[in-house]
C-alpha cells in the first residue's frame, strides 16, 4: 500500500480523488492549503504528492519549491486547471514529476499515480553494473551520474529520462513513448517537454550540446543514446 497526499482546496474534488485512489489500494490523506501540505510532508513524508497550484496562502509552485529545497524527493504530480505550457514548464523546472489538467478521469489519475510510484520504487532489486558512455557513468541503483569523475546534478525527471534511454540500449525511443512511460501521459499531447529535458541533459553531459555525440536526435521519431 502506498501513501498518497492530496493538496487540494476544493474539498469535493479532493474527496473524489481520494475515492479513486483508494479503489487502487492506496492510503490517502487530504490537506486543503499549501502550509498544511508542507507540514504533512515534513511530519510524515508520503510516497507521492498530488498538488494543486491555486491554493490558499502558499501556491502550489511555492510548495513544490520548498519541498525540493528541503530535500524531499518523493514524486509530485501537479493537478491544476491551468493548462498553459508556461505553467507546465515552470512546474517541471521546480521539480514536478508529472502535470495533469483538470478535469481528470479516474483511470488517468490512477495510471499517472501508479507510473510515478513505479519510477520511484524500482522493481527487481539491482539493475546491473553502472553504464558508461564517453566520460559519463550512470549508476541506476544509486541514481548518480558522474562526468569525468565529477558528480552531475540531475533532477528526478532528468535522471528518469536518461535511465530510460540507457535501458533502450541504443534503440530509438519516440517522444510519445517517453511522455507515456517517463511522464505518465496516457494519450498524445502537444508539448515540447521532452525536447526541453533532452536539451538540458545535453548541456550537462555533452562536451558540445549543439553537436551531441551521445544523446542523439532521431529525425521524426525521438531520441536514442549512443554509447
């Protein structure tokens, strides 16, 4: 059983979300404002947080920033009526692991939360020896990356994206596959999120981000990792 914290000021909606997630076997807590959300995480960290943006007091963005600055690494799914891409990009930059727009269907919510929990709790124990390409070493067990022996700081989503490309073993992976399996989207969406995160990875890992040697674009498809 996983512990889910819902930070949502609409009590009716929050109770509906609770019912949907409890049907999947999750234990669900509800808080109605940003300060209470922070207090709940600090007092008893959940396995995943479902976070509204337009909250009384602290906004969802402020809550997310505080959580990440304090070192809390549990997955956070933003659930908001704000559908503009600028809000989605801001959420991911602050450390969100997923972004869904209200209203959301029961099955989509369940699938998104389950996907975040799977990524946060690897199955099958160890994943093998660290993977090396060029001067980069990726240790999937420790969730660490080094470049020429120096640690590279990646966000949770950046690491999840890199790990997915590593697991593909050089095969091309489509943008839709990445959005579905890394971000938890259940249907095609028009977004540059994948491209933005790949660009960020290139700036951190490639000698020349404009002419990458490892994180390669596959025209009209997506990306692949060349070892």
